[in-house]
C-alpha cells in the first residue's frame, strides 16, 4: 500500500523516523524508495574522523543534489586518534579530492599545501574541504584542533564572499552553531572573539555556543580584530549566546554588542587559561545594558572555575557585584553566584537589598555559591522578596539555593575544591542548614513557589 502513496506523503512519514538507521534502511526497500529517501538520509551527518569525513565528502562531491540536502553536520564527537590512511581511497577518489582542493584554492602554493595535508590526514584540512559544499546548513557543531589555519581561512572567505563563496551567499540558512576543541594531552585550544565573528555576520544565525573564548585585555589580536570591530553594533540576529569555560576581561562586549535582540546569555567563567584574568561581572553588566529590553535568560558563571591567582597575579576581582537587574524589564530566568547577585564583599548585609535588585519579571532565581555563614542573610533577603510578591514579583515560581552545605568544611577562594567533590564516603547536607532554610521553605510553600536547597557535592 505504501507504494501507492504520493511522494510528499512518504517523505512526511520518513521525517517522523528519528533514528538514522531506520531512515537508512528505507533506501534499500526498492528503487523508488532509494531515490526518494536518499536525500533524507543525507539531511543530517555525524562525522567522527577523517575517514568518515572523507567518505561523506566522496558522495556529496559526486552529487550536488545530496550536497544541497544536508541540513546538519556534527563533528563534535570527533575521535582524534582514530587511524587514517589515504591509501584506503582509490586513485579516482584522490583525484576527486585534489581537484576540489585546487578549485577552491586561491593560489598554486595554497593548493600544493592542501594536497599534502590531505594526504597526511590533517583533520582540519578535511573538515574545511567539506564546508563549502554544504551551503544549505541549518545546524553546525564544529570541532577545532589546536591548529586552525584552514578553518579560519575558510570562514573569513565566506564572510568576504571570496572564492569558493563568490557565486552564492555563504551559509545563508545557518541558524545554530556550536564550537569546541579537540581533546588533547596538551592544553586545549581557545578562541579569540575575532575567530568567531564570522558566525555573527551570517543572516539567519540565532543560537551560538562555544567553549574557551578568551577576551584579552587590552585586546591585542591579529589583523582580524580590525575587521571584527568594524561590525555595526546591533547588526547580528543572534538571540542566544552560550560561552562555556571562557574568560571575558571586558564582559565579551565585542560579541554581545553586535546582537540586535539578545534573549539568552549564559556564561561560565574559567581562570584556568594561560591568558586568564579575574572574573569581572560588572563588565558584563555594562555589556548587556543594550539588551535590557530583550534579555529573558541570564546565567552568569554556572559552576565557574575561580583561582586565587591567575597569570596576571593575585585574583582580587572575582567576587565583584554584577549590579542591579531591575532595569532588565523582561528577564525571567536568572542563575548567578551569591557574591555577584548581592554586594556583600565587605559587609555582612548587602549594600542594596535584594528586592531593589531583582526585576519585576523574574520567574526563576537560582543562586549559586552560598556558604553556611551567608545562608541566614540570604534567607532574610529572599523573604523580603516574597513579602513583595503580590505587588512586584507576582511571576516568581521557583527559587534554588546552591552551596557548600555538607559536613566537610573545605573551601578554596571560590568556596569549592575539586578534591572535596570526589572521593570519600557518602555526604549529606547538614541538618542545621535545613533548619536555617526552613522559614524560607515554609514561606515559599505558602506562596506556591517551588523551593530547592542544593549542595554542589551531594547528589
């Protein structure tokens, strides 16, 4: 009966098959299914090695129709040490790859270098060779090796509409991008803002995620910085930015400032990078000021990594106050460390009460980094918020407090120590901590608000 159905209906059925192997099996039912569903099979590709990339490239180089069908390419599960041998390819395939490399090269010298690196199995050379062929991408999860020569060059050419992107708009449909680095025995790589600016210039981009973005102070990057800084403020359509294990000495202002309507910003700080500087949340307050009327989600420093010393010296700024959130008129979801939410660095009580900091629009408040000696103060501040729930915080639905609340008082500059989180016997939140939080728990229950008390170590 299925053979009597029109192609449009069959394709809709195929769309409901989420498992890639199920879609792949459809191709072998009959010739009609093969011709109809082959494009569906190539719609999404997960490539984990040079060998898999080479096989995928072989197919789409021979079929422009399949190349146009590709919507998602994921490299993020890359197996760096998987063996690769160019001898596995036929002579015809090698000619095919080299011809394509020659076609997109800007000089004979560039082509010769590309030919040599493909033969040697240089990973980013194979990845970069593939990118110009999948111009209908919607989603891209890209993995960078330590060396970024080919990938950086390809993205710069895409933005400048240079060969091989001179005959059609580059990545005009790309909406979601995630960037990470390959695991290595050495230090992992990192990104400068100028490296990732090309993605902020694409017309359909909405979601951007990256690991290890390092914003130097003062900015001293290469020639790409000048082009990056030339971006018009508010010109990027990106609405969601997530930066993991990153270090922004200027509040990532060069990235945030390009967004016309930023709705979600999630940042995780790390002092572990060579060029790391201390966390300065007030810099992010200044950067996000342009987004006060659009930002709905703000996660600042979720489980961040803070050290008492960085390469620049004593880390004296990692506990600064972020600043008031009251002017962020549509902000609903807040996740932030206690010392960044309340200005308590030099006193027991905050200089500004919590009700005067939070926006009226808040619905979920997740506070990290609370210690036992500050829990009482925080409970009092949150009860003040609940007292104003009817007049100012009517949308509040959930409150989380996370801290170091179990029975081992081991703290570093950030309030946590990795060695305390691993090993040892089973841990429990101390009974007296529950007692301190009980008045808030009761008040939340009476107001119909979900309340959670969490310990970073206790699961």
